C-alpha cells in the first residue's frame, strides 16, 4: 500500500515538472516571438543611421528623426572682413536655401528587412549596428545666391582691394629698406563662394572657410616674389656702401644716410640718381679743392700777401664720379682718396709745404726752400715791364723740367740749358747772354716773361725741383 502511494507521488511530481517546463517553454517562446515581432518593425538597440541614433525606433519615427536632423543643420561661413582678418561672416540655415529632404522610407525598410526580427538575439552579442544610407536633398540655388549677396561683408562699401607686396619706406633706424607684405583684401569671388556654399551645405560640412578655397582676389606680387626680393637686395647693397674719404686731409664719410636721398623707385625698380652722385663729388671738390683759390702767403721778408693761385689740389670730378658710382653699385666698404687731376705738395689748405721756389719780383730775388730751409738764393731778371711782358704774380706748380730746350716766340728762338716752365710758356731758365742780374734791369730790359737765372743757379735749382714743385711769384 505504501509502495503504491509512493509511486503515485512520483508521478504527480513528474507531471508538475512537465507542466512547469511546458509553461516556461511556452512563456519563453511567447516572449521571443513578441520581441521578434517588435523588431520586425523597430530597429535594434544600438542602431545608428547616418550617425543618428535610431535604436528601438519604428520606421516612421526614424524617418522623421533623420529628416528633422537634416533640417536642423546650419552652415557657418568664415571669411575675411574689411581689415583682412578672419571672422564669422554668417550662418546659412534651412530657410536660407529652401532645403528639401527626400524621405528615407525605402532605405529604412530595407534595413528592417535585413535586420530580421526573429534573429533579435544578436543584440545580446552585438551592441552596435551602423548604417549609412544616401540622402537626397535639394536647395534653391537662386535663393542661396540672394541670401549670400545680401550679407553686409559682401557689399562693395565693405570691401577692400588686395595690395601688392612692395619695398617700404626707408628705415632710418635700420638704415635699409624692407618689404611691406602683401594684403589680401576681401574682394570676394562671388560665383565661387555661391557654388562652394551650396556644396558645403549639402555635404553637411562643419564649416566653410573661404580663404581655404581661393575665394578672394589675390595680390599680383607677394613677399616671395623673386623680382621684388632681388630689387630689395640691390637697393640695400647700395645702402651698405661705406666710404671713408681722405680729401687731402679732410675726412668725408659717405654712407647710407648720404646715399638714401639719391635713391628713388620707378614702378618698383630702384634707381640711383647718378646726377646727384656727380653733384656730391662736385660740391665736395668745391669745398676741399685748393687749386685756383686765392691764398695768403708770407714772404721771406715778412710781408703777408694774397695771391692768385694755379696750384693746389684739384679733383678730377668726372673720373671720381665714375669711380664712386661703381663703388656704390658694388656696396663697397673702403677707405679712399679721390682721383685728382692736379696734386699739391701737402694736404690741407696750406698745401704748398716747406719746399718751394719764392720769386720776389719786386726785388728781383729768388729763394729756394727745401724742408723749410733756404738752400739757395739768387738775383734774377723777370719780364720786361716797359713793354707789358711782366711775369705774372701767383702760386704755380712746375709743369715739367728739361735740359737743352729751345724757347720760341714771334721773333726769337733761344736755346737754354735748363728749362723749368710753371705757367704756360713762362718758366725759369738760364740766361747765358746776360752779364748782370737783379736790380732794375727788368723795368726796361726784362725777359719775355720768364725768370732769367745765372747758369750756375739754374743748374742747381734744376737738381732740386720736379713736376708740381711750388713756384711763388709776387710783387708788393
């Protein structure tokens, strides 16, 4: 009896277990089918379409979300203002372009179909489901153009033309020229901007930066222009010139401060005013040259006289101008003496020095100074005063010297042993035909203008003098 009851109990347990298992199975099946039916019309969790989360949404909700997301997009456009600085010019919205977005029904249905709701268990093992589907959008390009054209920055009064890079003003501090960089300005290429704005809007770009797409008129010459850089190099080479002149004792420094006013630009090309360089040489020569200037002289007898002069320093202005131009064009740094056509014995205003011939025409007496000492003195006969052949007073330099010359005039040809001219055909020479020298002979029986010397004195003087040796003649 007890054994029979035990068997009935086991049967009842088994029956309940079977019933419970069936209930559980049916419950799971119902749940699985319910979820499957749900995901037949809804997207899996973690579904992202065109970067928009659409998990658990049905087709209509997903479509609305995707369309609205496109409608909410705005395009910031950055560009240049009047001062050439970048700023936000404006923001294009849906209404500015009259945006139209085509529904995504067909594409979304295909995703749901491929998703297969009865395989929803995949979501337990895969968390993300990403899709990119094509978007079909249209804009009104004419309306877009009208909106852009109305922006303040694109009005003509708010536009500045580009400026070429150029060589700027001379810097007194740097003592050179520098390049002023180009300015882009903000003259827009509107056709290009309209096209790019439309393309960027349809592509949902983060922003449109106009200067990245050649949307502005450009200057013709930039700071990297080779011609501009060569011109800068040329003009600054001229300004690097530094010449320290020794103008027979007077120092003159020619540098950038002197040269800069001589520089000009013709259509950007640097020009050196060669006439101004010539004028500089001319003026400096005028200030420093001693040749041809009257000067004071103190005679051996202590008389102070002002005498005309054909002696001294004389700059060869043409030759020095040519040489100076070459030095400036090369940008030379050097010490220099100018080119002289005539030189003197000493530097400075008192350029006669300590060695010279002094001819006292009033007393008919000559002194030869060497290094400040009288080494010789003698009487002489000068030009005949009665017939106007007087020896001219002044300071001269010996033209040359020679032996055994024949002196010729209108009615004479006189041989001499020592000939030392200093003023054209006027010079010193021996006069072997004379027996006496000095006194008043010159008043009525003087020479044709030369200084007649005893042979021995002419010979000795000849040994001391050379070309350019000072000869001073005076009356008082």
